[in-house]
């Protein structure tokens, strides 16, 4: 386990370089593999998708699109209850995010904003190392609250049929169609559209580095909108002597469980806590063997226990890292909330593990990673809305403000048409 003791002011680049540089290098390699796949889907459409699905999934598919209302599934009452409670909490929280249109008067002019949803959304639910039906809730619910009417669920094909819980969720949430595709080819399919798969304007949801690179590349080319570029899952924990070391270790391991490239960082002023957390991690990995290789690599190669001299340095370093998940396990955690400038989602106090936000509390678990929270926010209702401004200029205001328009348009060398378009509306003297 990496244990570092250092002064933040002189050594802050060490961790950033250790993790962010690796993420960028892995992303570059993944993009090289993704580009030919994207081009194949763009050029060959359904035929290319059949070939790629056979190659990567080992499955021959005649059709990629399913109507969830035509599929009969059975799920347990236990699963149904859990997901319906999560759905209720997520809906409650996200309803508070719905923005209101507004209008004001300035200089005899009417200025305003109204919000318009994107037309269509694809929600990607991976099916490789882990199944994430919870991400379907996180993607679909805010989209529907925003007013999106065309939502398709995209998920890899399975030899024995799709997992019942995914089909049931599609039915429960009113999803229009299920597209049985995975990987970069799935993202390309909904970005371009094919003979049988409708194009989507926006795509959300977790995925491996190939999915992430496909989303970023296609968004950068203007083919589709995304919530934010994605990297490996991460947690940053600020803790003091009041923290339970076993709980801290569990929270670090809950991120390691996502993948071998995940990272977990503990920042503390307590050498005693670091020692106990290190022992708790070793013990947990020796007794809880599920996904053991994945968790071990994430913890021992990509994670760190960091000792600082002052609590303020822990927060300064967290803001520098801008983590996806930030846990604060210290006395009076809410009193430090104003010190947090950059974080995807914040978990205050000892009883707020990331897993609560992942599943049931109501906040969204689709979050910016790899420092992205410096300029991106968590997925929410506004992610699916476009803010449209409007103005209605009065005749008197146009007359009054024209001289200033003339000065500015002349300065920019655009008076001949920009300036004239205002001038021709002036009363003739």
C-alpha cells in the first residue's frame, strides 16, 4: 500500500501525475483501438455491427432492437421493492432541479430564458465486468423529468437473453426500445443511427475505457452529446481520528471493486488512522476474495494513504485532485462544506458511504472523473436541457442604443452589415 507523508504545497503534483497521467495514456491507447470501430459502424451500419458483435461478443444477431413491452419477465418482490424505493428517492431529488423559465425587462426590452429538452437520449448499461441496472435509473429519470420523450436503453447482448431486471426497468420507466449492443460500436450506432437503430442526440451511462473514448471522440466531433468525459472510478476520503478505520477501508474497497484502474485516496492528519486503515485493507483483501485480483491491483497499485500536517491541506489537495466522490469523515463535517470547490458528489459524516449515493439516497451517481469536476457537474435534469435565450427589442430602445451599436460594429469592422441592419430600422428624418 502506498503511504506518503508530504507537504501539499511542495508535493501536490505527485499524486496528480501518478493517476491522471496513467489515465490519459490508457485513454490514448483505447482511442487508437476505437477509431476503426467507429468508422466501420459509420460506413457499414447494421452489417458492420453484426460483424463486430460476432467478433467481440461471439453472438450472431439478426436484429439489435427489442420492444420491452413485448417481453415477459419475472423478478422477485425483493428486487422490485429495492428499485422502486430507489426510483422514488431519485425522482424526489431530481424534481428539485427542474429549472423555471424566466423573463425580465431592461431598457424597454424584454429578455428571457426558456428551457427545451433534447429530442432523444440513449442510456448505456454495461454488461461486462459488472451489471449496473442502477445506472438506468440515474440516466432515465432526470431525462424524463427534463421532458425527453424518446429514450432507448443500450446494453450488450447475452446468450441467454437480457437480464430480467433490465427489461423490467425498461418497462417500469417507459423506455421506448432496447438496443442489444455493447462497447464502442454501441456508442457509434446511436451517434450515427443505422438502418434499424434510431440516432440519439445524447448518450449517458458508465462503460469501460473503450466506451468512454468513443463517447468523448464522437461528442468532440459533434455527433452526439455526453454528460462528461469519463475515466476510472475514484474516491477521495478526508478523515480524522474520529473515523472508523474499518469503515474507511471498506469505502476504499468499494471503489476498487469497480475495476483494477480505480483509485482510492485517504487524506488525513492522523498517522494512527493510516496504520489502522492499512491493516484493515490487508485483512479485508485476505478474507473477502470476490474480484480479488481487481481489488488488489486497484488498492496496491492505484491507491494511496496520504499523511498531511494540517486538515486544511487535506481539503486543498482534494480541490486540486477534484475527485469524483469525496467522503468527509471528520468531526462536524458539514462545517467544512464551504471549503469544497471541486467534487462530483460529497458524502458527509460516518454514515454516508458512497454506496448510498450509488443506489438509494437520491443523488445521481453519474459523475465527472479524472479531475473533471473542476469544470463538469453530476448528471442531472439540466444535463438534458438546452437553455434558449430570447429578446424582444422595442422601437425606442433600438433608436436609443443604435449609436453604441455603430461604435462597436465599426470597431470590429462589421458596420457595413451589422450596423446597417440596425440603422435601416431607424425612423427616416
